[in-house]
C-alpha cells in the first residue's frame, strides 16, 4: 500500500494563492504539482472559509505573518 503524501500548510497556501491570483489555473497547478483537481479544490475552499479568522480580534499574529510571507513568495 502506498503511503499518502503530506504537504506543509505553507505549500498548500502558496498553491492556493497562485490559483486565486490567477498565476496558475487549477488544471495547471494539478499538472505541475501532481495533485488531483479535487484536492486543490478542497484546499482552496478551506483557505477561503478560514481566511476571515485572520481579521478577528486577538487572532494569532503568527498566522498573519505567515500569510504575508507566503504572499510575498507568490508575488516574486
């Protein structure tokens, strides 16, 4: 039986941001990273659902900083 691949949260966020900023389509990201479209769709959905928590009072600043760092990598 094949072991499931594990992706870091940073990698998932970077891939989703690439799709959201239209740098890559879901199909292109799927081909380049070897990840099924359904998995990418789930990551994108989860990212969008959880993004409002970044703006809540008392949210952990590390989360915000992590998103800013990932965003900077995507823009580069």
